[in-house]
């Protein structure tokens, strides 16, 4: 009888211990729970339209804040890049009189539209000499390619 009571008590303790263990949280997550969500979700068409409109206003503000001499003029093109979720503004400064392009520098600047930060620039000087800055490039053609990539909606990697 004593053995029967001992076995019953041991069984009861094991059953109670099993009941108090929470089985609802597995020690290993299910494979579906391991799926990573993308860090960047592209905007909807309506959001992209608003972002491009905002980018255009930012480009106009950069143009207005840039002063040039009376012999020069400047133009800007702004683009919202959905790949990088950024606004880029290309500002070009050149001779006002197009027949005098060979007498003045022709400069192209790329700005981050959200921050106003200059990301890179390149200049063609009279006589063909070139100057450049940005993107960690070692020649002006590299900067020109990076500016074109940013403005065309491709990956843009400013330094």
C-alpha cells in the first residue's frame, strides 16, 4: 500500500509539473517567423507623386539660394529617386550667352534635396580642363557617372 501511495504521489507531481510548463512558446521559432521584412518599402504612386512635388520645391529653393554673376545663368533639375528614397537636385551654372560657353566655366553640382548638402560637382573650364569633387572619385568622369546615376533613379552612393 505504501508503494502504491508513493507511485501515485510521484505520478501526481509529474502531471502537475507538466501542466505548469507553458507549451505555447516553442523554444525554436517557426520557419515562417524567420522571414525578414525589407527595410525600405517603395512608396505608393500617390506618395511618389507627393515626394516628387516636394523634391521640385526643394530644387527651386536651392536654385533661388544660388547666386551667379550677370554673365552666367543657372538651371536646376530635381528628381525623387525611389531606389534611395531621396531627392536629388542637379544645378548647372554656365554662360548666359550660349555663344560664349568657351569663355566661362560650365559647372554641374549635385545636392541632396532634403538636407541641401553638396554631394559632388564637376566643372569644365575654358580650354577643356576639368575639376571635380565628391563620391570618392579620382577623375571627373567618375563624378559625372555618379551624378547621372543619382538623377536617373539608379543606386546613388554619395560619400
